[in-house]
């Protein structure tokens, strides 16, 4: 909590990339401390998390040009399976981008498949802000 809002922003950004980082516990600890404005906590966490997902999307756009290269980190079979699932469920599947394990790769695949940035951002913002808002509301309910 030493880094305050910027620390939460960075933790949320890292959590939205393919790095194994969690931001929810930090958010809840900061909320429970009573020293931080809940609206600013929601803003910092959401902005960081959306930016991290947007980095994934941008990486997907870049990596799409190299998917047949030998060094590409995902097998051709795994990539085809992910693309097939994304196409099957459509862009609305980005509403699940807040989920652990599947959310981050989902945002990467959205970039690979050239989901327009405006639609990507709309759906990811709804998912990420919604997740943090529900988490904060549940915390308030449980601690009331």
C-alpha cells in the first residue's frame, strides 16, 4: 500500500498481461484500510487492467504476422483451436476477459483476429470495471 493508487494501477496492469500477477487482494487491502477513496481505487485498478489487456491486444496484432515462425510461442494447433473458439463465441466473449486463465489469452486472440480496437475497448472496459465494482461491492457487503 506504500505506492498507493499508482501501485494499484501497476499491479492491475501486470495482472492483465500474461504475467502471473493478482491485483484483487491489493485492491481489497487498500479498500479495507479506509485510507483510500473507493472511486479512485476503482479507477486506478480499472485503467491499469484495461491498459494491460490492450497491450495483449496489440501484441496479438503484432504476433499475427509471425504465427508461422519457428520461434512463435504457441503451436499452430493451439492457435487454430483458440481462433476457432473465439470466432464461435464472437467478440462478446471479451466480456469474459476478467476471468483468470482464459481472460488474458482471449484479449491476445482478439488482437490476432483483428477485432477493432473500439469494440475491444468497449467490451473489455465493461468486463474489467464490472469485475472490480462487484468485488468492491461484495467487500462492502461482507464487512458491513
